[in-house]
C-alpha cells in the first residue's frame, strides 16, 4: 500500500515499512536502539518484530504493564529510569511496539527524556493504527482523567503491519472499529455507509482510508486550534464515561472504542436537538453502534457522576464545555455549547 505523508513523517505499510525502518536506522547513527513493550506485545508481537521486521540489533527491551490504569506519570518515571540506567542519550531511539496506551506514553517519554529523543511508533491494535498513528499526540492520564498531561510531538515514522491484528481478541478489534466509524460520521458519508455494512473492517484498504481521513484533518490543523477538534466527536461524553467506569469498581471497565461508541450515540442525540441531524440519521447511528457494541447500563447516579467529569475535558475554555456535533452524517461542527437539560434526555434516548 502507498505510504501516507503526514506533517514531518510518513506512515508506511508492510514491506515498505520494513524497508523504511532499515534505511532510516542505517543512516541515522543512533547510539542506542530501545524497544518499549507491554506484557502482551512482548509475548505476541516482539518475536515477529525481531524475526521479520527489525534487522538492526536492539540494545534493550523495556517492559511496562498494559492497560489504561497504567498510563500515568509513575509508569513514565520507570521508563525514564530504564533509559537512563541503560545509558540512553540524546542520540538514542525509542521504538514503541504496542497499542494506543503504549504509543501515547512512549511518545511522551521520548519527547521529554533529555529534552527529546527520536521515537518510532509501531501500533499493534486496530485502534492505535487508525487513531494514534497520526497526529503526534502523546501523553498520559492524571488519575482517571484522560490525557491531561502531554505534548504534541511527531514520531520519526509510523510503521503499520496488519499481521499484528491477528493477535487481538475480537473485543479489541471492534474497539478500533468505533474510531473508523467516527471518521465516516465526521467527514465522509460514503465511507460511513460502506463501513457500517461490512464485517471486514480490518481490511488494509479500510484501514488506510481511515488513516488518510484523520491525516487530512490533522494536516490542516496540527495543533487543534479549529478543524482538528472534529476528531473529538463522541469523545467529550465518551471520555467521561471511560473515566467513570475506570474509577468505579462496580462498573465494567470499558475499552476506549466501547466508551466512544456510547459517546457518539449520546452526542448524536445532542446533534439532532441542536444542529439539525435528522431523526433518521440519529437512529441509524444508534442502531449501527448497538449492533457491534453491547449496551451499557447507566443508573441516574451514574449519569450524574459522569456529567460532573465533563468539566475536565481538554476542549473546555473559560469554564464552558465545548462539544463536536453533527449537522449531518459526514459534516461535523465544533465548539458547540449544550444546555444541561439535554444531557439527561440524551441518556434517556440511549436507554430506550
């Protein structure tokens, strides 16, 4: 597949990715090459990476614990210490081999170690391939609050190998599907229609299309001053739901895509009420997501607690909670303020 050119780097696929990695390391003169993994990618992805992808010797492999609950400064400190203990310097390279949690954290660690070293992301989940591969967002959570600490800093390159998707359980693959559907909802109705009718969303062509849609948005607004905000459709309420379920032992912890799927139904309802999204389109969005994502039960107390978390959303300014909403499928608008009484109605619609 043809590479995708982003801001200061490229996203390469398959054999071209192998060649690009080999060529880049050969000419860069890195003092050390480190690989960051978690216990899952160490077991299921690292052997393939060493045998089929990485021709250059690896100086050390660093392992962190998987899961959103470990995406924090404490884990960063451990990786910074490992880099230091293994004589990492400003000419070192960190290769992040993992899902979105690992590439977000690894990118942040690399961006801040000795004021910045090179890093390469090799995403291994569908979610990280279609979402975290483009845009340069790095960072960690603050407690259960999503992505509160971080910087926008670009990798040297992103390498996509769809072979890694075979190592995922179905729940993880479907989680990534939510972000792909979002790409259609915010900017491409034809892609939405194509994607919602297929079960083959892990096909290379669909993956490349999703990355290209996100990349087109990011190129026009690298630092999220305007257009790039539309990529947050479903994320304002979705992140609050994800955080709430993470901190509440009585709730099932949701994968990112599962929480965002709920968020897109809720924010679809807000779009219908405020921006003219048709009832037909709203019901289509709800039906599509509930076909692939199990409905989550929310009590009135759950809803109240979730809504209190909205004040921590990163898009907020001057104390206002700002939403991305849909005028129609394929057309999104940002910086929309929502009357509080509509939140309860949105959850009521979701629970119908």
